C-alpha cells in the first residue's frame, strides 16, 4: 500500500490516523503492533485458579502487588468476588512482557489472552473493510 493511499481520507472516519494504529505497513492486523510507529497494543488477559492455590496466590499478590513487567502497562484489573479469577486490560508494544507476566503466575493460574481493540480502533478497521468491499 502506497503512502498516498494511506493518507486518503475514509469518508466519515478520521480514526485511523488519530488512534495511531494505521501506518506505512497498512491497516492494523490482529495481534501485530506497528513497532515502527511506536504504538502499543491492548490485550485482554483472563485468569482462573483452583481453590488449593488461593493462599499462595494471596501471599504472592500481597508481596508483589501483581504488577506486570515494566514494558507492560496495566490499564485496569478486576477480580471476580467468590472465585479465584479475574480479567485485566494491559498495553504493550510486543507480547514478550505479557508472556513474562503470565509465566510469573503460571504455577497458580491458567490464563487466556487476546489482542483487544477499542471501539474507535475497530471502527477504523470496519470502515476500511466497508470501503474496500465497494
């Protein structure tokens, strides 16, 4: 995709350039951060533990605060009351820090993680898809 095509406006949508996920490599792709642009991707991280791990998980959380590595920004975290489970939204320029964080807790919890997009970011992708389909 050439630079002129990338800079052409999409009717009714200004989000691709505002949200910082559209670059010289073309539109955003699931799971791929545009490192040339220095942008970060959001990830949804979910965990679930079994009752026998609860005391160890409490001790570790109270000692460490459950903080992710420096190259992962914790945007928010929620814990399910009455369960040993929860969800976090994090941001990172690559998945290596996310993998490190999950490995730090992998002996106590099972994890799922997936790339995530805001409504604005997804709207930009959907608008580009609609424009290409016409």
